[in-house]
C-alpha cells in the first residue's frame, strides 16, 4: 500500500527511498547518522506503530529516541497543538505566556526541588548547556565532574563533558572535566564487587579526585545512561555521592532528559532511586514531555536559577504551541498512570529478553527498568563488545517489523524504549521479534 502523506516525485508516486537518501547525502553532513543499510522514511504513526513511505508497518520500540513518550498521534496532543496554532504560534519569553506559566507550575511541583524555578529550552542539549551555565556562574568555577560513558548533548559545552568517545568529536572545551567511576555497573575495575562495595569504591574514587582539585562547580549525571546503552549504578550511589558533594559545596545536576516522566516505572524521576539527601540542585528534562514537540528545560532552586547577572531570553523556548502540547501530554501521562504501565509491562518484557539472552552467546547482559531496556551484545568467541552484532539485530528486527535503537560502548548495545502506553500484547510481540532477531544475528556472526 502507499502510505499517506509520503513525499511525491514528479509522476505523483512516493519518492523512492534511494533517491531521498542520495539527496540527503548531497546536502546534509556525513556525520548525521542514518540507521539501516537501506534507510527508511517514516511518514506517519498511530499509537505504538509507525509506517514508512513504502507502506511498511512497524512496532516502534524507540519512539524517536525516547521522544514519543505517550503515543504517536495522541489525540489530546494533536488537538492542543492545532488549537494553539489557530490562536498564536509564537511570542517569545519577552511576553507573558499562560501555557508557559501553567507548565512551569506543574513541573516545579513535580520536580521535588524546593522553591523551584523553571527555564524552558528547545532540547535536552540546550537544557544541559543552561544547567552548566548556571552551575559554573553560581560557583565561580569551570570545573565539572561527569561520569564515564556519559552523554549530555551535542553543543560545544556538553560535548566537553561527554564521557563516551563515540559521541565526543573534540577534546576542546570551555570546561575542565573530571570523570569519575559509577555509571557502568557491569564493566570496569569495580564490576566484581557487591553493590555496597561498589558504591564504597566509587565514593572513595570521588573523594580521592576531590582531594586533588579545588572549587568544582557541579557533578552532572544521568541516573540511567542513555546513549551509554541504558547502564546504571546500584540504587543509592548518587545519594552517597551527594554526601561528599555537600561537604564541598558542589552542586548536583541530574540529567533527566531520558529518565524523566516515569519511564523507569519505579520512579517519576531517575534521581528518586538515589533519594538519600533529597532532590538534586538542578534537574534537566526534554524529549518525552513534548511527545515529539521540541521542549526542554531546567529546574533549579531559586538561589541557583537567579544567580545570572546579565539579561537572557529564549526566542523559541516556552513557545505557546510546544507548551500547549506538553501540558496535554503531561495530563494524559498522569491521568492514565503511564509510569505504572511502564513498570507493569516493562518488568515481564525484561524477563522475557533475559530468558532469550541466556541461550545466546552474543548477549552479555540484559539490563534496565520500566520501559528503558538495554541489551549488551558481544562477539561470542572473545566476549568483547560487538557493534557488528548490534547492526545485525537492528536489520533483522526491521525486516520483521520492529524498530529499536543502539548505543553503548562502540555502539554494541541495543536500546529499547517504546512509548509508555505499550500494551502487554505489543510487548510480547516485540519480545518475540527481538528473540528471533538475536538468533538471526548470532547465526550471521557464526557464518561470517
């Protein structure tokens, strides 16, 4: 069938994907990644499914990199966008905006940060960039603690604190970044320790590092590392870090761009798995709250947020249309307990994938919580991370009607993050396709 809304060539037929790919390569950067040997053009979606320009239907287990959080074409969101667009599309932060104030009130209350202030941006990168600006200005220092294997965006400052070499194209940075242990539980010098001993070792590493420097501004950390392959430390690590940070006056920035809004099932925010001494000083968010619209932002206690001594505005941050979409999306998320659904549906999905992985040599680990699941793949003969295996699984899953992502060390981990409205039946279907795809990839590696 022909997918509606597909681009048309001169004869009125859908533009061939190969032609669109060649045009893409002619005008867009070489480093702009496309998935699949034969990249696909997605033209429309509904619920947890999307269609490409050739009419193929896919179960979406990646949601535009965790951005389609509730569902494709969610009626409440599309109506909110259309209604607001019919009134006014844009004003900027120089004018009062009712949707922006209303969303800020909701997010401030949900954040757990006392006396919270909210600043809206258009992306997670910009949100983290703003958090770094606030922290360094407040502390009068350009020194930042970051986690190994981390990712925080593609701006000049956020690349400078990214601990994953695959996503850090330059060593130049306006910041002095110090990388600490803790973000990857299953690899590294502390992998063989118990959870309690692991936390103690990471805290000792942090203490040792701080003993060799002075005036660090902040620690920025993803509660679950996104691009890093959905890795995470034992619960409580960042609470233990917080005790050390507080003694030194160092701020804690929790990067919730991927973990926020209940995706992990157990908590609304990722930091809540490490509650300890309470919420972070700053919290960044983006992706899922807009359900596809460009919404990001920073929450911080007023003392930190108000520390800037110069004027600042955001031309597109807090746009009336994106704020209306986010409000409708948040209402739907809370009214339908999608955090609870992530827990109820995600738990059995993880178990099924672990059972499948136990029988396969290419699967080193299945990890995650809620609907944020990572599958680390290795070469069976060496046990080393295998990006080749990840590519084979991605291709096999697409052929069988399932879209997933990848990340991790050398791009050897599968990233599974469907919309939070995923049904138990869809989860079972996706698990079956993934199992078949993992088996196909293992056969492909063996034959090669």
